[in-house]
């Protein structure tokens, strides 16, 4: 009986220790960060600072935070027209990312909306799927 209690206590201790390590290394937007770095950072920069008048900053972007799921269409289809963001006009051409699926776009959005000081509630994959169906092509 004492051995069973001892082993149960040890198992709980090891389980708690393992969960503690997991909690310290948990990165909720890790896939979004990897996708952002491979798909977006060349233009919007690794730190989300953008490129002057050519490419809008995502760090501190009211547009990104206020538009939420609607930005999924920008990622998927790109943009050829000028954009007015935060009172500034951007005339660059944003390339489309047609090979990204709804889950990947969701992960990129959630990362960008919570990186570089941005804070926004998470977007759900279902919301992005619905938004992508309504995109103007």
C-alpha cells in the first residue's frame, strides 16, 4: 500500500514538473510566427515595422486590429490598389498568397494581431473560412 501511494505521488510530481516546463515554453502563435516570417516578413519586416510609404507597418496597426478577419482577403488575394491606413496612403502592390489555407491565414493573423505590442482577441478558423468565401475576386 505504501509503495502504491509513493509511486502515485512520484507520478503526480513528475507530471506536474512536465506541465510546468510546458507552460514556460508554450508559444500560442508559434506556427503563425513561422508562417509570417516565411510569407510576410520580407515586406512587412520581421518586427512588423513595414517600409515607410511603400509597405504599411503591422506593429501598432489600427487597421489590422480593427478589421480583424476581413484582412484574410488581403492575405489571400493581395491588393493592387492604394490603401489608406491610419491616414497614410500606401501605393505598393501586395502580392496574393493563394496557396495559404484558412488555418494558415488564421495563424498569421493571430500572430500579427498579438506581436510587437499588438493585443487583440484571437480569430477563429471558421471566421476566416466565412470571410474568404465572401472575398471579392
